[in-house]
C-alpha cells in the first residue's frame, strides 16, 4: 500500500483499518433491521460519520411514479405526508440516478444542476457534494445517496471508495426493507378488507320473513372481498320494521348496485341500505324513501359515482308489490300461467346523479299470481363473461327460471349461480352477483 508524500503510513493504515471496522459494523446494523425508516437512518448516519461530512440524504427511487423520494435526511423537514418528491431526472441526484455513476462536485454553486432553493429556504450553505447510486443485488436502481460538505473541503477518491462500500450494502438492505414493508402492507390491507367484508356481510339479513304463500331466497356474492352490491329483505308490521318474532303483514325488498366493486362502492351501497332501514322504521312510503336516498347520495357521492336501486313492498294479504326503480334493471316478473317474462321498467335515473327533476310519487304496482316469481338479480349474472368474450344475457337467465320453475326459490338461486359460473368457466364472475327471488306458491 502506498501513501501520499508527507503522510504518516501508520496513521493512514490505522485510518483504513478503522474505516473497515466501521463498514463491518454498518453492514451488521443494516442486517439487523427490516424497518425502512430505521435502515435509512443507519445509512445517512453512516455516510455522514464515515466520510466526516456535515449532512447526508437518501433518495428512494419510486419506480411506479419515476420519482426520487426523501423520507429521512439530516437538516431537512419533510412535507405534511412525511416525504419530499421530485422527478428522478432532476438535479444532481437525478443525474446520478440516470447515469448510475458517482458524481463528485467540489463546488455545488459552480454546477448548473445544483438547485439552490433548499439553501435559500433553510439558510444552509452547500459546498461539496458526493452523490452515489444505490443498486440492489440484481443491479436495479434503489435510490441515490447524497453526502454534503466534507470537513476536508472536497471529497476525494478514498471517500468515493468508502461511500461505494456503504452503498453496496445499503442498496441490498433497502430492497429487503421494501420487500418486507410491501408484504406487511399487503397483509394489513388483507386484514382490513376481511374486516370490511365481515361488516358488510353482517348487514345482510340474518333470516328471511316466512309466509305460507310465499317462498323467498336472497344472497350476495362479491367479486372481491367487498362488493358494490347491497340487498335487504325484512318484514314490516303496522308500517314499521317488524321484530323477528312478530308476524309481518308486508315484506320490504331492496337491491342496490354501486358503480364498481370493492370497498369504495361497498360504502356507497351500504349507505343507501342504512338510509332505507331508518326510513322504513319511520314508516316512510316507497317514493319518499327513494327521494331522500337520491337527495343524500347526490350530496355525498363524488362526480361519476352513483347507485342503482330497486325498492319494493309486498303486501302479503293482496300479493301486490308497490315498487320504485332508480336505474336498477333489468327486473322481471315470471308469469307462470303464460310462461312469459314481464319487465318492470326503471322509474328514474340511478341515485346520486342529480337532484330530483322528476316525480318519486308515481310508484308501480305489480301483482303476483299463483306460481309467479319476482326476479331481482344484478349484472354479475347477466354479464357473466365466457372465455370467448360473450355475455350470459337475459335469455340464459330465462332458460334457468323456466327449467327450475317447480323448484324452491333457493334452488333456483343456486342454479343461477352454478350456470353463470359454468358459462364463465371460472370460480368467480367479474362483477358482484346478488339475487332476490320471490315466488308465490298459491
């Protein structure tokens, strides 16, 4: 090993041994933690101390947004989100990230790539800069380390070598921390989705009203953990929701489908269902409930979001259904005697598009005769997609209803599920599947 003139070899040798010992210690500390912020803290402290510099920063490369991100740095406060972002090609750090090469600048203000705004804002004076690319074991860019103001005035070749030694360990440690953090975030999200699914499913009716003249089936299968569909079926007695141990004189049916599927649409459809229950407890009529739903959802939902909905009250004494449809369809009544499907048309646009400019007072009356069925099913059935990119469609639904007309409502519902999935040749459909089937027995 050779040493510069007038330099004591003993001192230089001791310095290098000390540096190697520090590198080993840094490598050990990087291996002890998988927390991203902790790893970043180790890296910037190691760079500052080992290179005898004033400050250090690590810029993480965000491949999705093509940005460099500062989470932790000496002397720099983050944004309200705890981070600072800028394009991965901007400034000295951007040049280092682009070229994957060390950049050693003895005079920052003499380099046109240097951004002076941070100095102006903080009152700090940047003099010398050493920027080092951070790559993982596969050679992919992880980030950029930047060290400022060495006590020697300028960074030399030995600083570049030591910085590279830290960087080689840091890049791998950061990649490992990212992978672990991504895994933890995924597990957390899955847990939150499971909770959301549990909450949504708990809102579905625990039991369906029983009556000797009517057979009722209802079920919902989300395309994801949470669905954009919501449904409700409950007994009414004396114009309010009946207790589970009370004989109902009416049955309320509700079916809603929010745009999309997942947590966001689930919140929208669940909001509609909550409003329905409160209104029903207060004895509101079908048209009034629909009006209030639309008003509230129009105020609450962001632009482009809406909820289709169908509300109906079956009078068990007369077998007549008073109903209102806000863009929910198609809804059919199967007429057993004529072997005919009668469509119940929509009465208004979906909830949440705009404030009322039409009447909610003109509800429809649909009477069920012996053997007739009310078929309330969502797009997950009609739009089940085959591998050949064809839709299952209404006609396929009709075929199942006709073939199963002598079976129970729940058997019909299960057969609709089976046939839709068989057509799609999949374990799930692209959209939520929700079905309410009401069959008059006699």
